[in-house]
C-alpha cells in the first residue's frame, strides 16, 4: 500500500530567491498553471532559454527600449558598475553586486533586477490569486528554475502550503540535486516533470557541464518513490530537442530504451520539446555569447521523425508527444508580421 510522508521544516518567514512568476502557462504540466522560477541551477546547458536562472546571485538587465537616457542608474550605482556608451548602458558584470539600486530608481524601468527575495507566506498569497483558473482547467502551480532542488527546504514548505490549500503542484527538475533535496520536495509534489536530456554521459557533460550519472540515479530514485507513495501521482519525462546536440536518433532511442527498461510502468508522458530560440536578447543583456544564436527552429518533419523513433523504442507509444514551434510556423509568423507592417 502506498503511503505519503515528508518532513520539510522551515519558518514561514524564511526567504528564497525567485526569478519570475509566470501566469497562464500551458507548458509546465496539465491545465492552466502558474510557474514559479527559482534562481540558481546545477547545470549550464548550452541551449538554456532562461540563462538568467543559472546563477544563484541577483543580476540586472538593461532594456534599451525602455531607457530614457537620464543616467539615473549611473548616479545611484554604489559599485560604479555602470557606464553610458553610444550603444546604451553597459554593465561591468565583475563589479556589479546585484544590489538592485539602479532598478529601484530607474524611472523608465529600463534596469530590471533578476532574483528577488520572497517569503513562503508572501509567495503563497501571490500565486493563489490564480486559483480560479486552476480549478476550472485542472491546472495548478509548477516550481521550476533553474533547479528548485538548490533551494529545497524553502520549496518543500512552499509546495506543502499549496497542497494543504488543495492546489495541484508540479516539480520541474533537471535531476541534478541531492536525494535529501528530493525527499523534501517529492512528498508535496502532485507530479514530477523530469528532464532527461541526453543518454550518453560524455555528451551530457559536453552539452550541460555535468555527466548524467547522478541524474539517472535520481530518476530511478524518483521512480521508486512514485511506486511506493501516494504522491507524486504522475511522472512526465521531458527531452529538449536541440539541433546538432540532443536531436539525434541514437539519443532518442537510447532514452526510450532506458524508460522502457526502468520506468515503463509509471511514466505517464514523454514529451519531446522542440528547440526554442527566443532567448537571444537575454544572452545579450547578460553580456554573454550564445552558441546557438544563429540556429533555426526544428523542422516539423524532423520532430515527427524523432517522435516516431521514440514510439518505436520499446515504450508505450501512446505516451509520446512533441511540443513547441517549428521552422515553418516561425517563417509563417515572420511573413505575416512583415505583411502587416
């Protein structure tokens, strides 16, 4: 018989660093959801579409379209980390402490602080404002990142407060965290969205900065937990399909065989997530070069082909789905926008 257990303990006034609260999401679990992105990640994936979530430390963006040119930010910066050039405001990342003084005083909201402190009480009150949407759509709250396991004590208590309020919760994890962290998160997660990016450990290190040994071990741990407890009640696997990297037949078939041999009895969905290239500006604002900046979206035919390979890998073919925009849709969007202008 399954049982539910857990012992996340933390004062309600403790804080965590939150990157963003995204409402009306339909991509992070069932129904309409509010996704809370926690700052800090244990991986550094080359394709990351939230590069501002990797560092645990607060960071600031300069958004040129909002800038009034008043140079208030330069005047209030205590670290003298800002300068004004013909291109706009430049941020000396080695000098910037992420104190947020520039964002607080900027009259045009051109300086944006990434990574704000929230208490459990305040965060819970904020996200339950959307409860009506959850109840009507079968949605809920998803904790994502970054990696929620890096702030596990806080996230565990946050999930607990939501579950006690009757809200469906989802844990979105890259899998690179301690089992202690998982034990704080799993009891209060209605479901788990687990990233399975690459079957080959050396490729995994090349693409993400880390081998996949612990990630696979943690996936088996999560699977056994799901089998023996009431919650989580569902496990979804998500694989990012990245051109020139994970978008290989041998990778998809290898992941499929692993699922079939170890998880076939409990995985409810295997989602192939098409490459997203909408994050180019984020890298620019962080002063970083993105290796995939010139990469096009996946072809629809390629996604269909990889989904077919997934369905033939030994798993239940009905659990396979692919999501995301493709190059044909991107081309149509650009053509329509050009015609409108």
